C-alpha cells in the first residue's frame, strides 16, 4: 500500500494515498507535563513521583498546562510473572501502581507510563515486545494492564527490537509500533501514544521513512538523541549544548508535524542544574516556536521562583499551544544567531531570536527582515518575556544576552500584507558527532548563486519561494543549467520550477532530477536517490500535512 506519494509545497499539487493518521484525535496541541527520567534516571520511588506531582500543582505549573505525570523506565522488574504479566518493582512501589495513578488523578493530573517495543527496555527491564528468542509480544495484555491502572499516556521506547530474519530494522519497528497502536485502540480508554522509533534511525536513510509511518500510529515521537540527563557527580556541567543539538535536529522536521502529530525534541531540562536562566528561557522559547511537547524533567521542588516564572510564562506557552501547531521557519542562521518566524492562529506571528553565542547580541529587525513588504508596514509588538507592549512599531530592537532567546508576538497592520515565504534553505550534514554540538556543523545553507555554504545569515542565503515553484534570491531564480543549479533571470521555464516532497527532495520539473548539494560547494542536479542526505532540504515554511490539504 502506498502510504504517501508526493506532497508538493509552494502551492503545488498535493496527493496523498491515505490520511496521515487514523488514530483517535488526541493531543491536538503538544502534550505538556513532567517525567522523572532526565533528573532521576532509575533513582526514584513512588514518593519521588508523587512529590513532583504535588509540586506541579503547588507551583501553578499544572494550571498552566503541564498536566501529565509520566513514570519513565525502571518501574518494573526484569522478568514477567508466571502468568506472563509485568511486575511492578515492589521496592519502588510497595503498594503497586494503582494507588500512585489514583493519587495523580486525584491531583487533577493525567498519568503516563513508559514501556518498550522490544523484549527489554533500555534499562534492561521487561519490554512489551516479542521475546529475545521469539515468542509472542505482550502489547495487548500490557495495554489492558495500563488501562486498568488509568494510564492516559504511554511512552513506548525502541531498545532491543530484533528484526525477524530477513527483514530490515525499519519493518520490525513498524510492526511493533503498529501492534501497540492497535492494542491501545482496544482497551477502551484514550491513551496518548508517544513513539520513540525514529530516534533509533537518526542519521540513517531510514529516518525519513520512519518519520512518515509513526504519524499513523501515535500522537508524538522522539526523533533523535536524548537531551543530557542530570549527573549528580557533576551537577553544574553545562547541558545547554545538548539542548542546542536537540533544537537543531527538531527544527529540520516541520513537514512531518501537524496538530495531533508532534515531533518531540525531548525533555525541558531548563530550570535544572546545568542550565542558566537565560538558557532556560531559550529552551522554552525555542520549544514553543517549534510547537514541541513540553515535558519538564527536573526536580520540581528545587526549581527557583525565577525558573518557575519562565517555565510558566503564559504568553510563551500560548505560542507552543497555538492551534495551528506550526514549526517555526528559520529565516536566517548565522554563527551567533537564529531568526525564527511562526504563524499563529488569528493572523498573529511569533518571532524568536536565539543568541547562541557567548556574548550579548544587539538586533534590529525591520518588517522586510521578516518577509513583510510595504514601507508603511508596522507591528503591534508584545514582548513575551517582559510583557511590554509596543503599538505600531516600525522595528523590533533588542539586546539579547548570551545564550538567551527573545520572543515576541507581532500583529501586522493592514499595510504589511501577508509575509513572503522566505528564509534559509538548509540541509543536514550527517554523522556530525553530537559532541561538536554546533549548529554550523549540523546544517549547511544554500547560498546564491548556487552553492552550499556554512550558514552565515547573509542576503545570499535568504530565499523566497513563490507559489509557481520558483526559488528566488536577489530577484533571480534557481535554475537547472546543464547538470548544475545556479541563478538566472526568472522566466517561464520549467527548469526554474521545483517540486518539494515530504521526504525533503527538491525535484526539478523539467529534468525530474534532484537538487543535490555537497556539504560545501556547487549545487548539482542528480538522479533522485532514496533518502540521500545531500538531496534532503528543509525549506522555509516547511509544512506539508499542516497545510490542511490532506
Ligand atoms: C532512552 C530514552 C530516554 C529514557 C531512557 C530510559 O534512552 O530516550 O528518554 O526513556 O531510554 O531507559
């Protein structure tokens, strides 16, 4: 069965074989809550969970939307009982799981649990998947058990999945996650399904295939590396680099996201040790610009009042929870800065500026920098961190401290018109070790007149995408010329028109060849391969399913 054929953007034709998700309509805005993993790993008991659940309520964070308390790995024993049932670890949960779930519900919160689609969890505890040496999976029995406890949210990890002989890993993962989604629909309780499958394929060509099918089975998915967990031996070790890394890979995947189907950039560790307040602001603002799930993972009892105020900032949270659920567009990326724009319901936009550098950064943005035209274009500006309102402003100006992110909501006045579809065109450079943790290494930008370069935020790296399928920079159009792509005067030729696919290919409409870029150097046209890194691009306004044209 063909799942999705080509989805073309730029006002182009769209053809789907199937709707993206046949699952019940859950999590129509990104899930929010708390999970123990990034702070405690396996070092928790029922008391730890309940203390954090109470802190969610006491701090007011629950009332701001952080409403789901999820117990991650290590809650169970390594083996099942003689009936084949999971066993709750009696040292951690002496009274079993039911009273813990009931206490969480009694606080007005939802209850989430962790399992694994393989034979064992990542921590080596009993998984729901088929046994190591074959045997039946336990998806349905385990889902029934979870439903009997009142589970509202399941995170299903992907360690220890064994491909059947002769099948690829992707197929084995798909079968397991599909089986869980079928099981969840049978248990008579709506359970949000968080899938970790894509994370096991990050950096491989299969990644994009997995990102296509997870949308059918669950509401959110982890697509990459874990954010750095708290380390009691070096509590002050900075974790900001790991937050930047997760932000970088998540930002490239907007086209897979739509309300009810969320990319999950992993936990919010802001507020915990290893993250400054500026970095905490950055994580919440960037996750909100991406409409990423907001799952706190810290010791909530130790959050400072300043951190609680940041994490509970109502105005920023409305950007995350905006009903359109759009991923921000990367308008510009330089070594120091990312400029992001996100359309919101009701004709407003969120603007975010990340200062990833270790020095303060002064910025001044005119409407044209955000894609708006018209000399008389003005914005009503709301600074979401300070609360300041600036009616009818002609520029956004700020001085952004090191590692901080400023975020505003703007309402353009009538003279602005709709913004152009404008911004950077990027590709991922695979196999960059996470330890480099530098956006400039992870992404490259397409630069006029036809090169791939380090992202530098120059005018040559800003592209306008027209509904007719042209990619323009400096008023010229990216054109296939022989086996290369370069700028030429815009005309009616099909060699200047491009079709964009869900897999990220830019296909020339004249030659049907794919735009191909090395990590650095001349753009070329080559036969389209299957998920070839040099042929996978992220475009401004990188929506597919979110366009409402299923
Ligand atoms: C994986 C996941 C983490 C956490 C651990 C538990 O690493 O990505 O979020 O669930 O497993 O073992």
